[in-house]
C-alpha cells in the first residue's frame, strides 16, 4: 500500500523531517517495503525480543554524587546564553499547517 | 448553587444562587438557567456524576539522579548540577541508581501493590527545550508496580466529627526521569533553560478515577504525602515541586458512559487541588447544561483567579512513539525465595528485606495513638497532620500526670489554634512541651482552675521566659485551699446580698 498524505504529514510534524520531493517519499516507501519482509517470518509462540541485553543484569549504581559542576563546559555548546541559562525559543514553534508548507505533499 | 452530597452525585439547583464559579473574567452565563426549557427528556434536576483521577509525580529523595551521578539539589545555581548525560551529550549512557529502585519498592509496598519482579524501561518522545534528549526514559510497558490501594479519611460533617474511610485504587507506579526547568521570558520572546532538574528520579503514581470531588482528591493526596514522608522515599513538599499533581476530570449522567475528560495541571498546593477539581467539575456541568461540549484538552489552574484556563503549547494529540530503551536491560527484583546464592548484595534489591524494614505507616501510627492514649480517631488525624505535633503531645503526656485524653484537648484546642492563628509551626511554638506539661500539672493538682490555666497560657504565649508557676504567683491565680477562708468569703457574699438570698 502507498503511504498516505496524512501519514506523511504526521511524520513530518513528529520527526521534523521534510519529504521534500517524490524521491524522498519513494525512498520511504522502499524502506517500508524492505522492513515488511519481517512479516514473512512465523513468530507464533515466540516472545518478542526488544534488546540483546535482555538476559544481562541491569547494573545498580550506588547513590553517590560523582558528576556535575561543569557549567562552563556545558555552556560552551550553547549558541546563546543568559547568565548560565541556555536560551531557547519561547515555546515549540508549531509546524505550519500542510496548506502553508512548501512541501511536495501539497501536490499529492 | 450546586449542592453536593458525598455519594458523589451533583445536583444543579435550578435557581442560580450566589455560589458556583463565574468563568474567569467573564460574567456568569445568566438567563438560560432560570425557568428555561429543560433539556429534552429530563425535567427538574438532572444529576451529574463527576469522575476524578489523579496522576502524581513524586521526586525521589536521593543524593544523585536516576540515571546519572549528578546531585539532586533544589535551587542550585543554574546548570551547576548537570552531568553530560543529563545534557544529552552524545556518547553518554544511563546507569540506574539503586536508591531510586529501593524508594519505588518501598512506596509500592506501602500502597499494597503487586511488584513486577521484572520491569522494563521505555522512551517517551516529545520535543521541548527542557528535554534535551527529545525523549524521557520511563516505564510504559511494564512498570515496577501495579494494582495497589490507598486508603484515606474524610470528615463527613464538621459538626458531627464523623470520619469516613475511602479507598482509591492505584493503577501503577513507575520510575521515570524529571525534565529540566523552563523560565519563560515573554518580554524578550525567549525561554531560559536550567537542566539542574533534568534526570532527577520520579515515581509516577497513577490513580484510577475513583474519586468524585476536590475534597476526596485533596484528602487522598495528603495521605499519600504523609506516607511518602514517613517512608522517606520522597520529601513530597509541593511548594518545592517534589510532589506534582495532575487531575483528570469528567462528568456524566448516572448510567451513561463517562464523559470527555480534561487534564488540569499547574496545581501548586493541596488546597488549590481541591479548588481546581471542584471548579473544573462545575465548569464542565455548566458547559454541558448550556448545550456545549467538553474538549479533550489540557488546562492550567490559575490560582489567582481560582479557575482553569486552556493551556498554551498543547496543540493536538501527542504521539509519544514509545519504544523500548535499548540501553537498559530489564530491572530484576528479588525476594527471599528467588535470591540466587553467592550474589553481590550491592547488585541485588530484595523486596522482602525492604518489607521487613518499612516504618509504621500513618494509618498504623494513628491506630497506635488511639489505642495507647484513648484519644478519638479524628484527634490522631490532626496529630499526624501537623509536623511535630505528635512528638509535642507525647512529650507533654510523658511529663504530666494528666490523662492523655484530657491533654489532647489542650493540644488541639489551645496550642494548635494559637499556632494556626499566628501561622507558626509546632517547632516555632513559644510554649514548649515541658512548659505546657508544668502548667497542666498545676491544673491536675488542683492548684489552679482551668479558667486560670487558660489565663496563664495567654501570658505564656508572650514568650517572656516566665514559668507557669511564676505567672500564677504574679497574678495570684492560685485556688484557695483553706476551708475557713472559703467559708468567710461565701458568708460575706451572702451577707452583702440579703435581699437576693432567701433563707
């Protein structure tokens, strides 16, 4: 099945990607097709594995303070700072609605 | 005005009285309520059933954060207790703090939960400046504990002083990371971000929607707060953001399906929680009775105006794209039975070991107080409710012969009311427990009357350092013990009132 415009819009909004042109969408379609091959495997009665670490022990750390106190170093990465605070835009800048975006999806 | 019964059914009196919240900043919708046509099918009063569910985030009391070794420190200089992991710098990995796991287990046991001996971590994705990784590590699929209960009490009637016990079911408890803090600077159109709080361990306690009003919600949260403070798993001070409550509110008619719910955030105290919930219930009833619909939205409580308003920045339904946290294996908890031999104790969290060491929970403490001192259950609630009051009471009892059930009256009526009037904590009381004990001893030995004792107390509040005995002597408040002297006084009164006294 083809990926619908609604789903593409949803993906652009969530992942902040830009399916600029038909090539981008085609690449997505191919990637989904490739992954769909997994459905050919019969997994009846098999517990899903979500990590190869599943039978490892989760290491428990002692509750000691061993890090921090590196404000200067951290702020080196900041493009803008105000008195040791990182500066960010006033809120999430909402993605414009589909009709207002310059995207390939318009023409679909 | 709406009239509420504790059974949870709200009836909207058709006459609009002075009560009920007016929508913020706008005049209350008038007219349609008075004598207008009743919605089809119903006549007179249409009962509403409010439904309230709470999501509570309690900051874990620990030295370092949930997945990193930076310090948990309130009000530290901005970005000073932030590790590379907290700032989500590439190449960093989460390492779980044992103390946080223990805190969650303690809390789960205190709330009668089933503990999942194998629980998993997941990533919850959303974009916000104070969440540098773009996701929060939480436990969505299999949390550390499920299916618990919390019992709390309510006064049914102020006059009758009858207490009623209610329970709310705990859906689950999960471990998760706190986010950083955003300071909105609207004048410069920017947000300042402080990551000190990013990564601090939280226990999210999800309650089933078993409550019906603000009073129940407040009582349940208060009891949870006391439990957490008793366990030490969280300091649970709401004012410092260590206990945050979001309320989910909806209303429906009995027998009909649940209504659309709204989520109310930004509630900063238990008092405001009750107000916010009650306001939202009223607001929803008004909207629905005026033919409107409730939006499934997030609203913020404005404590200044006493109402809820739609929250900005919450556009549409979020897709959190939950996925397993690939860097963390499952969290395994053991008990005495499942404990493998030859294990490194530091690497093992033993549920039974923790269970054995749980302190007396508030409900047990109250029962013990009632039994030991023969006081009323509602007295025990007040004792536990005020920080330090139980200790004070027990100290006084220790140092006086007066029966505890008489002492309690002085503690609750005289001491506590004075402290409340002057906004003092028990620790700040100018009258110490030993001074009060001295005073009560004078009363008990019948050296002064109880009226005199109250007068002495008034003097003692001044905190001038005088002892009760000194004040009694100064003001000549001693009861006259001499029989002859008393007879003389009585005779003199009778003699002086010959007309009034009939021989």
